[in-house]
C-alpha cells in the first residue's frame, strides 16, 4: 500500500490530488494538508464527485518543522509531495529527513526576503538524503520538470551531442481579466521582474529584465507570439547535467497588455518585497497585491485557448547537424472539464503525480537529491502520453528556429 501526503491546496495541489486519485493502483491512500483547511475540504468534495475517491485532509503550517513532523508521524506516508510555495521547501525537506520519508517538489527554494531562486540550498541536502537512504526529487512540474526530461530524452534518443537548448513557454489562453497571474502571484511576479540570465560557453550572461525578445512561431494553430528571455531555474541544473552544452536559454510569451500592467505596478512600488509601514503597521506591497489579484485557480472556469511548452534543441546525430522541437500542447477548457483546473496548474500537477508514481513504483528511486533529468526519461515520457500531457517531437523545416541561431 502506498500513502502520499500532498502539502498545499492551491491550483497545483488540486490537480495533484485529482490525478493521484485517478491512479488507484499506485496511490492507494491520499492525504492533502494545507494552511487553510477549507481549501482541502473543497478539493476533497470535488475529487469525491469526479473520481468517487475520498481524500483524508489535515491543517498544517509547513513553515513549522515540528508541526509538520507531527503530521507526518500521524499520517505515515511513503512520500511527501510539496506543492505549497518555494518558501516551504527547506522546512519540508527537514521534516522528511526527521521522519524518514521521500520528498518531491515543483519549484526550488527561495528566501522570502530576497527574490533569488537557485538550487544551492536544496543541493546542500544531498549528503543527508543519501545517508538516510531517501530520495528527494526537485522541480518535477512542467518547467522545471518536463522540460528537463525533454532534454534527457533528446540526449538519449535524438542526439549524439547537444549544443543549444531554447525552452519556449507560451500561454495563448484568455481568462477575461485585465491582469492576472497563472500561478501564485507573489512567486510569479518575483520571478519575472528579475534580470534576464542565460548560459553561454560555460558562463552566465546577465541582461536587463525583458530586454531581449523575438517573435516565435508556435505550432498547432497558436501561431507567432512575442517571447521574452527570462532566467528560469531549470537552466541551472541543465547547465550541470547536459554534458558539453554550449548555450541554454528560456523564453516566455507575454502580451503587451500584461507587460504594461506589470510596468505600472513596478513603477508605483506595488511589486516590492520589502515591508513598508502603512497606518502604523508593516505590509509587504507584493503580498497586498496578491490579495487584490484573482486567485489563479479561479481563472479556470472561463479560461479558453491553449498552452505550448517545449524545447528547441540543436546538436549533432551521426555526424550531421539537426534541430528538434519536443513540445506539449494543453487546452485550458479541457483541463477544466477533467479536473476543475486551468492549464498552468494542470501542466504542473500532472508531472508531479507522474514523478510521485515513478518514485513509489521504485523506477525513480535512488538515495540523494536529484533533478528530473538525472533519471531514465523513458517511463516519464511514456506516462506523459497516458496521463494527459501528450508530447510531440518534430524535425522542423529549415528556417524554423530563425532568430534562435
Ligand atoms: P497557490 O498559491 O495557488 O497554492 C499554494 C498553496 O500552498 C495554498 O493552498 C497555500 O495555502 C499553501 N501554503 C502556503 N504556505 C503554506 C504553509 N506555510 N503551510 C501550508 N500550506 C501553505 O500556488 P500554486 O498552486 O499556483 O503553485 C504551487 C507551487 O507550484 C508553487 O511552488 C509554484 O512555484 C509551483 N509551480 C511550478 C511550476 C512548474 O512548472 N514547475 C509552474 C507553476 C507553479 P493558503 O490557501 O492558506 O494560502
């Protein structure tokens, strides 16, 4: 029997709970715990209505290691799936070490007082997890997560050597609000207001935020979209794990409307992460902004359109140069029909369930702290096709990558 404890009852936690419930032979017992128990109750009602299965639920403050340890000892799971916020990564890893339980997350640790995400804090747990015989799987959402596996799949099956990877992430959907973010607003805005950064010839190149952009033609009817260079966390692990890679970049689409709102919010100080005193009490502007913006999960009901996330990979095979595009297309409305979610939550929650399934069935289990590209990509790629995120790989016509050269 396998028991999982999912922590975090937001947009992604909802998808993970539904998708685990769909795979009863692996996830025979599912617990969901979060800071606000009412959100767990709502997800439990939805999962019961749609799948007929009943989750167990609990309240927990995952910043509090002792409280989380007590919960883990009570539940006795085989695995903790962390889909709370990046702030909780280290406290949850500590709680897993204290209780002897495997760990999985979808986003790397970020200190609250500094908008700086990187793996150094979590990679520092490698020795402790190895000595405890436990596995920690980091960044098992879509990007990071699936994008890393697309690269290891390409390195295994499509190329003898990889020279460049350009990860492209398009949300061509429409939610009908003037401005909203597709996952936690605080985490999302902290990420995209950072300076751009990419890896080239063994070094990191830093550029002003949103200063490099191009039009990119997305497949399957999405068409041309403006993509902007961002720093994204999978670049850090891929730079270590793709041997001999010369350049790694990450690009995301933004509309003019989105960027205008963001610019105004930044200019007036609403994206600040340091406390300011207002009427005698300290408030953090970005946290106040989060309270004003729509809850990302609430966008799902009326969201239409598609996402496309994939990797444009260049390198050589049998002495010849080639370019491959490995990608997934996901439809917002179809996600809502299946699990009451929009596509950004769905594309994050499904890979988390798949990673958990591979850990619980022993296929992705080895003591230590790992990123997804460090495991055999084949069972993961196969599971994407059967659990709602089918992928395609194309050898595009000449000229496809255009500016990417
Ligand atoms: P939400 O804000 O919708 O949900 C986060 C949930 O975590 C909320 O239910 C929140 O509780 C809960 N939570 C926050 N703090 C604590 C705490 N101290 N103890 C217990 N529970 C807590 O976020 P999303 O669902 O959109 O995102 C979840 C994670 O997924 C984030 O880490 C995000 O960065 C990551 N992500 C990864 C992606 C990928 O492709 N790899 C893409 C998108 C997201 P409350 O309801 O009380 O606020």
